């Protein structure tokens, strides 16, 4: 079943409504640490995606969606890309801007606990059951992959807006136009990996988590300083996106008929559409 316009709007209302109201309410009326506020509010997109699955297929649909995030069987080359490509870009931006103090070098053992935290509480699980688990699928069944990724990227960037007005968040250190551009470019990269692994949400989880780990352990911005390092990263992400669109002729690895069959098959049989996709 292809989601209707009303269903997509409902998804967005839940995702934005929960996150924005939670962030604003907790920030204004409680003394919770800023990180706790960010974590709680970030569940909006995945709650919305889960609700849409519940609305369409009941609890079995929700369980199917949740299981999709941990389908670990994926080709080694995609694991290599998910684990190494973004740290490579961050390190180029880091050295290019002549920054220092990266925890990746001083405390490399932090990689594993940071990965676990970022996966479960740092944004990945809170968001990706919605952005990619529902919204990207919905858009790609209606428009081209480029247009779908553009729409998801813009929505994803706008969803972050309240964080730019909250002291203590990482977003507060970066101009919105730079962050939004980076996020938009990153969205195209996620779409490509998601599509070439045949809708493998674990691939998305991996890429999103590694981005946040890199953002934490390879800092590209400092308080009261122009974020030149992050601008370098943005340029690298945009360049990567242009290359992906050019190399795939705008398809970003997407096969409409294959994806439609996978979506309809998962909805009807409550099985994961990408269980054996992308395997060596």
C-alpha cells in the first residue's frame, strides 16, 4: 500500500508535534540536563513511524518495523562504507581546518561506548524508524529518489530548528544554513546506502550512528569560534552527494518495482523486505 498525502501529513504532525513540544516544555519548565531534554524529544520521528505501522498493520506491523532496524546480514563492502567513510570525511575536515583535541586520538577506547550510546540514545533509534523506516519509503514510491531525498532532507533539517535556540546543544554552535546543508547532503548518502542494500534499516542505523560518533569524537566546532571545520565537512558531503547522483544517474540505487514489491510484501506478510539483501 502506498501512503497517501494525508497519512504523510499525519506522520509529520506526530513527529514534529512530539519533538517540538517536548523540547520546548522540558527546556522552559524543567531543570533537566540539556542532553536529557534532547534525548527525550528526539523520539518523535520513530514514534510517528511506529504509529503509522500500528495504524496500518497493528502490533505485528510495529514489530516488523522494529526488527528491520537490526537485520545485520549485509555485504561486507557496505559495512566498510558505513563504518569508515564518514570518519574519513571528518578527519579530512579536521586536518584541513588544523583543529586539535580530537578524543578519537587521545581516548580511542571511547569509540565503542560512544557508538552504543549514539545508537540507542544519540538520535539513531529515536529518528530512523520514522525518517527512513517510513518517510523515505513513502516519498520514493511517489517521486524520484532525488526529489524524495531532497524532501526528507529539508524536513529533517527543519525538525532540528528548536535545538539551535537551546544553550548546550551541538547545533547551537553551528549556523543553521551550514548544518542544514550538511544534513541535506548526508540525506542523499543515506538514501543511496538504504537503496543499494534494498531497504536495509540497519545500514541506515550504522551510517547515522557513525556520523554522530564522528561528530562527538572529532570536533569541528568550538564555542565562540567560526565553525570552519564543519564548513569543510559540509563541502565534502555536498561533493560526495554530487558524485553519487552523477554516478547513479539520479537513481541513487533505487529500483521502483523492487522496492514496491518489498514494501507491499512486508505489509502483507509481515516479513522483513531486506532480510537477505546485500549479502556477500
